C-alpha cells in the first residue's frame, strides 16, 4: 500500500516520461495563449473575429481553468489600455510605470486595474453575462486553477505541481510582462502609431502572434496581426483553420493602401485613404523625407548621419512626443543647426495636426493646401512624398 502511494506521488496515473511531460506542457500553454489571443483579445475585446459558440465557450472554460481570468475584467483592462495608451490612466504603460515595473510586476498592475468597478462597466460591455459567468467563472475565478492543480497532480504526481506552477506563470509573464512591457519598449515599428508599441519579432509563433504589437496598435480591430509579406501570425493561421471548418467568421482585417495613378488634386478618396492609413503616412514621411534630409544635411556638413544621436533620430519620427523637456531642448538645438530638417519637421507637425481635424470639408482643404505647399517647397524628398500622398486611397477588399 505504501509503495502504491509513493508510486502515485512520484508518477501520478500516467507514469509519463520527461518528453511526454514537455509535450503536455507545450500543448497546454499554447492552448492558453490561443485563449488569450483568439478569444479574449481578437474576439471579445476588438470584435475582429466572431467565434462559434462552442469554440468561445471552450476558450472561456479553458481560461478559467488555467488562468482564473474573468472575461469582462480582461476586456475592460485592455480596452482602457487602448483608450488611454501611454497616459497616466493607461493600466500598464512602461512610459508611466517604467519597464522594470511592467515587465516584472505587470500582473499586479492588471489586478489593480481589474478592481476598478467603474472601468469594468465602461469598458467591459458586451462580454458574457450568462448563468455560468455570474455563478462560476466570474464568481469563483480561483476554482479553475485549483481544479487544474488537482488534475496536474493526479496525472503526474508531485512533478505535476511544478508543471502547474509553470502554467500559472505563463500568461502573467508572457502577456502581462513581456507583451505589455517589452512590446512598448524594444522592437521594430512598421507604423508610427500614437504610442510606443513595437513588433518584437516578425514571426509570431510563441505567444500567438501577439509579438506583432505595433501592427495591432495601428489597426486594433483587425483579426490579422501580420501586415507585411515577411511577417507571420500563428493566431491568424488558427483563425483561418477555424473559418475553413465553419467555426469562425472574420469581421475585420486591416485595410490595404492603394496608390492611384495620375491624381492631380487631392479629393475625398485621398482624404479617406490618408486618414485610414495615417500611421503608414507618418511612417513613410519619416523614412522618405526626414531620414533623407538628415543624411543630405550631414553630408553637406562633412558629417555622418550618426552625428545625430539615435534616440534623437527616433524622436524626429514622432515629433519628440516621448521626450522630456530637456530632450525637447536638445532636439530644437539639433534642428536650429539644420534649417532644411527643421522645415520638413514643421511640415510633419502640420500634417499630424491636420489628421486630427474634425469635419471632412475643412480637413480636405487643409490637406490640399499642405500638399500644394509641400510641392512648392523645393525639397525634393518632400515633393515626392506629397505627390504620392495625394494618390492615397483605401484599396477595395
């Protein structure tokens, strides 16, 4: 009898080897990642995809079992993050709390934000409110992880408790810490969005495609996060499989940019294209106007473009939005020595302000004037950008 008990404690009912336990761990954690990215994020929060009720409820159950997260709370916290991004009200911005706090203690920031009842009612609308949510998933969120501990222990014995602990840490580390922290601190950017979101790597395998965080912030309601030919989003691949078998319906994906030929005067279609692809436009402006101008002025001064510090070069991409007062003073000192660069940065600021104007007629007149002045500026890179910008439109799906 004692031997049987010791055997159970050591091996559980499966007597699984290390390879089997590793495969089990990877399958379980990836299912949890898919629960977050497909169900909580793309379906419930942003309504980019509609999952079949059977799939939705499986993910809702799995999230309760493996994380104890409540759908309404997760959705509310993430919607507030988008609404108040990089401000004092952002639940988990590294700009506000610092990268160390968000990376290592992001779970406590999430917990604090999820306890604000006013935000739950404001940002958590439309999430499940059935009997199970009110009496099980939402009322007893920690029953799920407790049940998961019993299951893991029964399957693998004492080592199952260790596997359970890793599973419980998976989302707090990769989502609350890694994506919310590193995803707003380091990486590459396809779009100069009005935040610090970055793409961590172009191949989103490990955490469901959430690696493509800058793409997501540029087009939050898109069910597809990969927006460049070389990028891959495993979450989108899963959605395509579900759609093929009738278990998912894609509601929205990021619109494509079309550049029409022979457009002489910006029209309503131009304005729609510019506003829809505003982040693409600002990215193009930085790469095709500001960078070449910096390079030309550096060459004329017998310098290298690297004479402008890298942080300052990046600040010129967003108008110095994230610089402190001392940093802005340094940026102005750089611009004062480079008159052409100062001019194109002024044009950038005017274009950014134009995109925030209300009223289509006023915005269109402002865009037409901006393009006319850019084409008469005598700055070749700016003229070429303006010529392309007036041809913007939204491609037909």
